[in-house]
C-alpha cells in the first residue's frame, strides 16, 4: 500500500472494514461487511482476563453500552473520513450528539455563542436546556464578524457553527470564525450535517469538533436515526466520557445500515448536488420565486465562499416565494407536487418539500435577507435521486397551479 492517503471516495468504500471485524479467527477469507454483532453482555476468558480490565477504547470487548465490532467499524469509518480526527462517538440522533457535545465542553458560568441561523433544536438546547446549568447562550449573526467578535468575553468557552445555516442557507466564513474562537481560547463546534466531511473537511478548516446527523446523508435512505461527534485527542475523550455517563448507545442493526449508506454516500451526494443545481437554476428563472437560497448557484457571496472552502454540496436548499403569494398559494404549490413528499428530515434518496417561516426564529438579522420583492414565505427542498428533468417538470406544474403569473 502507498503512504499517500486515499481520496475521500476510496476511503468511503474501504474504511472500517478491518479484517478482525470481517473474518473469523483461524479461518482464511472473510466477508465484505462487518456483520451485525448483537450483544449486551461481552464475555471474559477467565478471571485473570476479567481482573486485567479493558482499555476504554473502541476495539475492546467490555459491555454492550460501549458498542461492539459493528459500531466500532462505523466509528472507524467516520474517523477516517474526517482528516484531523482521532475518534468518533455515536449517538441515537443528531440532536443527542449536539446536546452531549455541549454538555461535555461547558461548565456553569460559561458562555456559548450560537449562530442566529442554527438548527432550531440546537438553539433550543443552547438557550433552554443549558440555561438550567447556568450556561449562557448568546445568539450572533454569523455573517457579521463584528457582531460575532463583540460577543466574546473571558467566559466564552465554545462557539457553535453551521454552514450553510439551517433553512436560510447562508454560508459563513467558518475558517475565520474558528480562527477567532481559537484566539479567544474558545472551542469551535460545527454542525456539518449539510456538507459532511466529503464536502467540508471541518477539522482541517480549523474547527475543533465536527457533529453530524447521520440520519441525513450517511443513512441516506430515510430509515435510521443517528448522530456522530468526531474530534482529535484529547477532546474526543471528553466527549466519550460524557456520552458514557449519559448512557448513549446505538444499535448494531442501525450501525450496519449507516455503514451501508456510507459506502454510496459520495455518489449520492454528487448526483443530488448536480440535480439541486439544475432545480435551483430553474427556480431562479421563475417569476413566482423572489430568491433561491442555494450556495451552489453562482452570483452570490454564499457561492464564492462555498467555492473557496467546500469540495462538494448536497441536495438541500430553499427558496422564497415572490410578493403576491400567500400561505394558501404556498400550500397549493406543495400539495400539487407528485414527486416531493411533505416531511422533515432530508438527505434521503427521495425528494421532499417543507414550508418554513424563519422570521420568528431569527433575532439578529431581518428576514428575508435584503429581498424586498419577497413574500417572506419559504420552501425548503431536499433533492433526491430522481431524474432532475422530472423534478423540474413537477415544480413547474406546481408553480403554475399557484395561479400567480
Ligand atoms: C436534522 C438535523 C439535525 C438533527 O438530527 P436528528 O438525527 O434528526 O436528531 C441536526 N442538525 C441539522 C443541521 C439537521 O438538519
């Protein structure tokens, strides 16, 4: 084998398939995928083995709550996909991963900075749950470096980031925000669900901790819930201790599904990105649409930053209906779509549409952002693996059915 690290798509295929997890000791050959090891109890060989104890690390049998080979294989694979990470912890959902990472890093009296366009449950954890522990969360505008910088104080210990922002899809200057946090001795945590390390190698760009909802792209088939946290040592050890204290564990069946999803993730993301770019372009040319919030589309500052920092995208973006549309027209549009399910989550093989109204959530920046012609009514699309021509035809019919033109 050459010393040069393989490219991400190759790692997505190879990672985590260690021989000890895909073969039987003493037998030649093996299988492609680590089997599903269902286990609560792990056994010791004898009393001497038991008394010797086990390192608290993946790869050592101890007890089901610390996972077995199927979960270890997934952790190993995710760690190998994230350059700069020394380990990965799994959680039963993305929200559980975010909550646990924040609890691991913050102590009473600390201040956490949260972007105004954060995923809403993240905002609720920060401003709600953490308050009970006397941790102060301060929302900041991730596009306004002054607003960000002036929120720091000696008690600021961590910064949460998301790029693009949830729903409104702004790309922020993550390397700069992370560098400022670093100068201020605060840890930077990024929710990297949109890009995954394939599209944005977060630790290599200066973040300390990368969180993902594996429910989305890694699962990829809308049939599992899971989350992950990846980081370098010693941070990953703090996350691991917190996760173990809180009894966080995922089933081996779900871990096997996540591994299955991971193998095709680069291909799926490539296809969804290409289709999303085409659908976004189509929407930007329609009179019923006042703005397409999609970093893949050329001509915006978001796109410039995306091109500078990212190596890929995905199928998730939003658009805003033009003035003249009302909530009923938006409902008619979404109801008329044949190929878009109405549902939360995203990153599956199937396309989805969901309405959103961020005005009550955002407090630092008015919505819609500088779009005077807009109605403020948002629709978020998750573009799946259908043929883009069919998706465009479906949306075209739907926009016609609003009767606005
Ligand atoms: C869905 C989502 C999450 C939460 O993931 P779950 O697995 O649904 O708990 C976190 N962050 C972002 C950006 C998401 O879209």
